[in-house]
C-alpha cells in the first residue's frame, strides 16, 4: 500500500494544517504520484536542483490538469492550477520545499496512527535517492567538462562562464584550484553512490538468506546490475576528465584522483560477483546438487575473453571462511564477503585504459595446492565456464552436477556436534584487466551449510541453519551468530518457518506462542505478557531435552511441521485444528461440553503426533470413568495418531456401534466409535453438511483415557454461559459429532484400537497462563508481521540517514485485544452456532 493509501483513510481535519501553502483539494488530485517524486532529495540551490525543480513544476501542473480532466472538475479548479503555476514559476525550489513539508507531515501523522510506514514506500524512497544521486553525478560530469574547456588556452571568452559553474574562488584561489576541488567533490559523490549500491547488495544477500527460512524474496538481480553498470559509466567519464585535465592539475592531485577512482572500480568489480543460486544448506554427501554464480559487470569486462573463464567451487571450513573475509593487498578497505586481489595502477593510468581482458589460469589449481590451504572436502564436477548471455543480459555460471564425495571434519569446540559445524562453498575465478594485465581475483562465499552423512542428522542440521539464517548479522565474521535471542524474534522465525513449510497463509496466533513459550521455558505459570521480554538460547532451542521427554524443542516442532505439511494442511488452513494447546487447557475446555465434542491438538509426548480429545458420557454421567481412583463427571479421551506404530500391548477392543460421521472421508483412521451408552444427547434438529477434506493416511492409534479429579483443576463455566461483549457470537472451535441418523452408514464399522493408559502427572497441575472470560476470534488479533520487513526497513532507513519511517514491526507481539483478554481462539466450525451447516 502506498503512503497516500493510508493518508486518504485518515480524517481530513487531522491533516488540514499541512495544506496551508498548497490547497488540500489539489493534493487529492495528485494522489500517490506526489510520493513518487524526489522532493526529499533536492536539498540546495545549485544549478542541478534548480533544473530539477523546474522540471518537477511542469510535471506537477500536467498531472493536476490530467487528474482534473479525468474527474470532471470545473473551470474553477483549472484556474487554481494556473494560478499555482504562475506563483511557483518564479521560484520552483519553493514548491519543492512545500511538498517536502507536506510529505513529512503526512508521514508523521501515519506513524502516530498506524505506527509504521508501508514497506513499498521505503523501497521507492531508496530507489528515488539513488536515481537522484546518479542524475546529479551525470550533471556534475558535464559541468567539469565545460569548466576544463574554459580553462584551456585559446578558449573563446563567451563560450562559457566560470561563475555559472563554480562559486567565486575564495582566498585568492585560481581557476585551476577550483577545477581540482570540483573534481574531488564529484569523485566523493561517486563514492557515496557506490556506498548505496553496496548497501543494496548487502540487503539482497540478507533477503536471500532469510528466504532460506521461508521469507519472501525478489530474486532478480537485473536492478542491481543496472546500478553497477551505471556507476561504471560514470567512472569512465570521470576518468577521462581527470586524464584530460592533466595540464591544469598538479601531478600529485591527479594521481590521488585516479587512485580514488580505481578504488571505486575495484570495489564494484569484486562486490558484483554473487552467488545467485545457493547450494542446499543441509548438504548430504554422495548426493548431487546445483549452484550458480553471477558476475553483474561481466558484460562490461568480459565481452570477448581470449579463453573461457572457469569458475571453481571448493569446500571451506569456518576458519578458512574467516581468513577469506579479511581484505588483503591494495584496496583493503573494500567491503565484500571474500578476499580479492587487484594490482595497483600506474600513476596517470586507469584500470580501464583498454577493454582487453584475459583469463588468469593460475586459479585452476586445486584449493589444497595453494599456500596455507587445506582441502575440506572433495567436490566432483566443480569447474564450470563463466559465460555471457546476450538474450538474458547476464554473465553467469551454473553448476548442474556438483557432488560432495567426502568431507573432512574439523576439531569441534566443547560440546559442539557435527550438525553444528558450519562450512561453505567458495566460488572463485580470475582474469586480467587493461593493457597492464592487472590480475583480478573474484571470490564469493555461499551461505553457511551443514554437511551430513546420514538422514538421521537432517533434523538437527536444519535447526543449525534455521538459527543462523534468522539471527545472523550483515558483515559478520563468518559464521558468528548470537547465542541468545529475544523470544519475540524467535516467535517471528517460527511463524515464518511454519507458514512456508506447511504452505499456508494461516500463521500462528498469540495463544500458540504462549503454549510454545511454556514448552521451551518449561514454565506453565507464564502469562501472555511475561515472556515478551525473555530471551531463548540455542541450547534451549535444540540442545536441551524437554522435561520428561526424549527430544528437544526443535525436534518436536519440526515433527509438527512435517505432520501438518503432509496430512493436515487443509484442516489447519481452515482453522479446524487448535494444535498448540496443553492437555490441561483441553480438559477445561471440554469438561462441560456435550457428548461428541472434540478438538485436535499436537501431541506433547510424540514427535509428529496428532491428539484427538473428545467427550464421552453415558446416561448416568456419575457412573462413567471409574478407573480405581474414584468417579469423575466426564471422560476426556485422548487419541494419539502417529506415522509409525507405537510399541504397545495388544489392545482390548470394546464393543462398538457404527461410526458417527465427523465430516471426514469414511475410510479415515481418525473416525471415532461411540459405545451404546455414549449416544450424544443434544444435536441440531436438522441434517447438516460438512465440507469434505482430503483423507488422512491410515495410521496406528493409541487411545489414552485419563481421569480428572475436580480438586486439581479450576474449570471455567460452560461456554454457553459465558457473557460475550458486543454481542460476540459463541466461540467457534468445538465440533460435536453428528447424530446417528445423519451418519454415513458403513457395511463394516471402522474400529480404532484403544489402549487405556494411566493419567500423566502433568494433568494434575492447575491450569495456568490462560485467562478465563472473554473469547477472542482470530480476526480480532493483531497480525504478526514477517521479520524481513523489520530488518529491511531498518537497513533502508540507515541508508537514507534518517529514522522518520520508524520500524515496521513496531507493534508488540502480543497486543491486548480491545475486546478484553485474549484466550484460546476457537476458529473451528461449531454446528450449534452455525445451524446452516
């Protein structure tokens, strides 16, 4: 959404004070066109700003006239537009200042009401800033050419006015000194433009890494390539100007300018060699994989090489990656991941004196043959030529049949396991530039990856990669990552991973995060606000075994991802599964519900298990549930469904009646059977239809029949007795079975094997952390924003040198609902609350 899209939704009187110098009705005619112009980047009163301001004034008048015609405005509006043009024609820069003030006021108002600016607005502002800097550079190159010609002997007196190009020299400095100062300032602006390109490349790399966790990613490198090529063009023009001004410049000044220009080119060349297609971040030996690199400036420097340039792929350890990240030789200040080498140019000569480029074959040597290097792993088919594609307008190399034959493990630190050991693939090539045959070595590191030799290491390896992708910093020392992160960021990561892995647009809700916090921190007394300021460590995430279990938090969560992706995607997307909810709270929810009411949650005790909890009562509820420990008013039956059968005793099969239809496919193993003394008592008076869903695969099931003693649980009142504010409908989420007369008959009843097991001790704990009272629907909860927008907004604001935009993720993770305290959001179908079903 654009900035104007939010402004137009605000009360007009709230923004009326902004439109003092520019009428509000004309502002409405401009719409979102106004924010797509570089008003905020035209600061100053030099010739460039004046020319840009005049052009923007003409464009504004044309836009107003076109919008007025489209909307059928009368002659009065056109007269206002004509008057406006005559006012600002005398001083176009005043119009720029007026619009800058209006946009700043609108941004401030949006921040006060919505707490963040739209992400497309940030991207557009970054693009406008670079384009304005580039146009200013082109303008200054033209001015330097005119100034140089004016200083040449024999120049016509009226050909050019020095005072129109530069300010009056101060302290007696002459025109030659003014030319040197002008060129130095222009080179400084080129360096600033290069910094913007490097920042944008870093953002692209960070986006690519976040995409490994499921974040959205714009993979196209065409805009970055266009930026790099435009700066190379400016470099070439400036280099020619500096060379042509040798007679007016001191040799020392000229050499300094050439050195700065060459440093810009070196950094652009080495930073434009990128890994476009990353290898798998969990890499199994003896398994083929693909990868690809792209040289953004390849079309400029490798137009017709004497021999094909070969790109080589080698495995490097974390220690070797750190050595590669340390710049060496000339230009050690270049910012790029990977070491580069480039010979120095001679004074007075540029790197681009000629377009001739030649291959430098010395890098064809194996990595182990180079001084100080030791081979980490053997990769087969690891050499591919770097080729130009004219139709695709790119220079790239694609490795189609890479295979890691073996891996040499490094000495591990402390309790570090093999699945915590990170390495990378180094892509490298070399060529020579200019008649001096200066060698240029290009290197690019892949994202960190974990090498495994067996499939049972996959789960822990994915945890290492997930943590590194989510919490690493840009320009870090490879591959250092924080050991402890805020729980709020962990929630964002889990939500992003869940949605991407399952393939759903239904993310996790705040009450789900409460359950996950209770699980990972082993603290059932947490409130929804308490864990917002807590932090979680890597050990808690995937090293420490959960209390009373045989697996870590990530191993359990990954099992949930796999189960939901393969079997329950449609059910989760339709909110038919609560999923992340504790046994204690399930009991409190179902205790006062009618027979046949059930819900689905992810098993606590089994990896990749789904638990079906449903209510069964007899005609005399006081006589149900006797298990040697007394009588209980109701029985909550837990059925754990797993992909692999559990090792259990041979179950005793009770007498069963024909199954009741639950709206699923009849052959599904999740159909539950009710005994003759368990017939539901209350059902809707007419038949209902439930949408069909894909059948779950047939699975082994173990039914757990725990008994609950009233003193140990504080049960909420019946859901039907709760007072809901604002005529809120009954919570949707508890789905009773259909009566027998509406069931789909089956020739042979499908029976579930039941095994009665003892109640677990945790069920005796009091219910904590879940507020009672008001129920909150899913649409009342604040949306959880993806983390990539937070990171990129911060990066873009840093690049612009301002913080007016604020953080897109300014909303708290768990914001109290205006409808009261939030509890478990039941978004399931409720036949009682929806009689039309």
